[in-house]
């Protein structure tokens, strides 16, 4: 029997009593999906998964999208990205620093992400989690005149962190090869997105990949996006979850910003990541 416990006032829940290595019936999956839509982050602890188990669960949410950084795809399934600071024969087995700034996964793609999920395999006892910020609540708390002014605006997005473009920096976007960079292009997304499944509005990717707003001078656009980012990442909208081995963490990209930690390279940390496409309409 599944049990759901909220993790904070801002967002997040823990769901216990479910073994993801077994086939999930539709009501049980429906419980997980509904909890995700309500709490935006869902944690299912105590899992023991093989790549095929993790992928089978992920596909219940939709079609996976392999990450552009393809050198760290899992050998068993390219849809799984290995996040790790571990070296083998002097070479990294995974991506060590990934998204150490507030961002939304795949907002730099024409088809954005519905949800992302991590399976924690080896993590330090503390300081290895992700900080999330509730963009649905941030939108709801804006003054009515601000909501009226920004609803309907369209942002221009590209791979990267607009606050840090130095590829040598640990708070820049993960470095791409020339071939990977060639696959990236400018895309457009609403500044305020209606959720594909709940139709509830939220600020969308006001930090990270948003570099401008259509019909607006770049200086004015960045100033507006920076103001919205400062509002949307206020501590009242945040919650940080520290992973434990065996955790599966799922988050809703349409209604959240998130930031990964700066990894302590001396403390082993390995997770598997899958990101699912959003089936909703795009611009």
C-alpha cells in the first residue's frame, strides 16, 4: 500500500510502499503521477533497480530523450545519462558537474521535458542533493499587473547559463564538443507555460537557458528575466533534497527550477538520470 508524506511546505513528497522493480498496475502508477503533479517532486526510497527496471518505469511517463552529452550515456541504454565524479583508469565514468545553477531541463530544445528522474546509486551522506524552486507558486504570488504584463511573452532559449558563459567555470553549462554544439539551435517557449496535464500556469525557465524575449530589447529583456529569477528562487519557494542510496527522485520540469550541487570530487557520487519529453503543444 502506497503512503504519501509531504516533504516541505514549498514542494516535494515521499512515496513509500512501492517497489519499482516490479510491474506497476495502473492505479499504483496513477498514484505516483498524481503525487508528482500535486507536489512537483516525488521521492521513492529504498529501490533496487537494474537499467531495464529504471527505463521501464520511466517510459510510463512518456518518451525518453537522450542527453546531448552522449559520451556518458549508459552502455545498457543510451536514454540513461550517468552522473558521476568517479574515475576509472583515470577517465571519468560520468558527468560530474551538471546544472549547478537554477535551470529547467531541456528548455533549450524545441520539445521540452515533462519530467526528469534520478536513481541514486552511490551518494555522500550529506550535501549531495538538488535544490528545487516552485515556479507555480512563484507565478501565483506575482502581483496581478505583473502577471497580466508577462503572460503571453515568448522567450528565446539556447543551451547554456546566461549568468555564466565561461566554459571553464563549474557554474557554467556542461561543456559540449563541437559536434554537440552543432546540434544546438535557438528555440522559443512561453514565459508562462500551462502544464500539459494539469493546465496550471507557472513561470518557465526564467533562469538558465533564457537569453531574451521576443519583441523586447535585450537589455530590457534580461533585466526582466533577472527580476523574475530573483523572485522565483526566493527561499520561500525552495526545497533541497539530499539523496540516499536507493532513492528514485522524479521532478516536474514544467513547474520547477532546480540546481544541482557543486560536487565534492573527493566523495564518490554516482546517479543515473532519465529525462522524458513533454507531449504537449509547442510554439
